[in-house]
């Protein structure tokens, strides 16, 4: 299970993220079944933070799901 230490929400852009821009090491940080269930994709690490893309960034209920 993952623990949210600090959450920052920013809608940066809508669109397609080319697969070649995301390293396999980053992809492996969130298991595929969890990524599919929550509609998220890990994009990059910034220091100790994992940046994710969300299929529906307007779905604020995502933060309340278990």
C-alpha cells in the first residue's frame, strides 16, 4: 500500500504523454492493476516525489478511495 506523505495538485496539461518519455523504472513503481483501477500512470520522480498523470483530473474522489 502506498502512503501519501504530501499531496500537491496541479493541472498542467491535458493530452497524450508519449510512452518513450516515461522510463520503465518509473512505470514499475505502481503495479499495473493499481494503475488501471485508479486511472493513474507514474510519469517521473522529482526528488522524493512521484509525479503521476490521472485519467480524470477532475475526479477529486480519487483521494478518498481505498
